[in-house]
C-alpha cells in the first residue's frame, strides 16, 4: 500500500500556547521597528499571507519576502525553548506518527503554512522531527495559497523518495483551509477538531471524515489505509 500523508502542525500535531503569534509579532517588529497594532490572523493561512496581511493592516508596505522569511526564522529560533516549555505535542500524536513512519510504502511529512525553519522548530520542540520526513514537506514560503502546497509536496516525494505520480495524498488538519486544500487538489482529508474549529464547521467545509483528536491510533491508521493505493 502506498500513500503520502501530509500533517498540518499547529493545533493538529502540537499546541503552541500562543508562541506562534509571538513569532509573527517579533518578526513584524524587527522589520517595521514598531509592534503590530493587533495579533496576526493565522487560521490556516501561509506565512506569506499572514505577514502580508499584518503589514497591510498596519498601513505599511510589505518588505521583500527574503527579509520577511529571515525575520520569521530568527524569531522562531529564539523561541524554541519557550515553545518546548509552554506548548505540547497533542494527545496521540507521537504514537500515530511513529506508526505512519513505519508503514512500508508510506511517506509521512507535513503540509503547513509555517516556513520550513519554523516548522522544524515546532516539531523538534517536542521530539517529533525524527518521526516525519521533513524533506518532502511543503511550507509557507513555497506558495501563497495553501492548495498550491499539495503539488509541491507531491513533486518532492517523487523526486526525493521515488514515489509514483499517481500515489494518493491525504491531508490531516484542523482548519477549513486544510479541507479546502484537499478538495481543490483531489486529495483525501482527515479533519481534526483539535483547534479552534468544531466538528460541525469542518464538516460544513466539506470534510467527510472528522475526528475529535488523534488519540485513537488504530482508528486514524485505519482511515488512512482506506485512501492508500494497493
């Protein structure tokens, strides 16, 4: 059985306990010289969109993306210890990632709005990085819109792991944007109501499978198997 499983990070694999918003605020402050008027709006957006929105709402021109990404990476690296102290890996995540990583023919990675450097910070803060193939993931610097990340992850899986072009992709995430990205790319979706969105909202977005969390390892793996190519 072959499958590409792409996990969202924030509120799907980990609880960042507000550190994520602090990273955006710190990056903005480093670039603008003053703090933002209000917190970043995340909600499953890519870092490109989040930072663009922050500058627009504060009436400032958006800096060059390379400078924005560098500021985000610096802010994330500075908060690794704080994240590991305040945040947590969500219940069941370690077990389900361990099982998925051991499945023959499966590639288990991430599809996240975070830039790659901060995605690594967030999973390594809780020792999850060794359970994911981060080289084939897709990240917030790779595209502006989340659905475009799916093709990027698929191409990396083909190029780096030799995965066939027709191997199914499943997204696992906690926001309607995760659901929309899956539907727009003919990918499977397991929506998880472990973030700010309830099961009803995720179902309304089009998710046919909605779980309260990832605590039931056998259940999650069983659902993933239904998407895999035999």
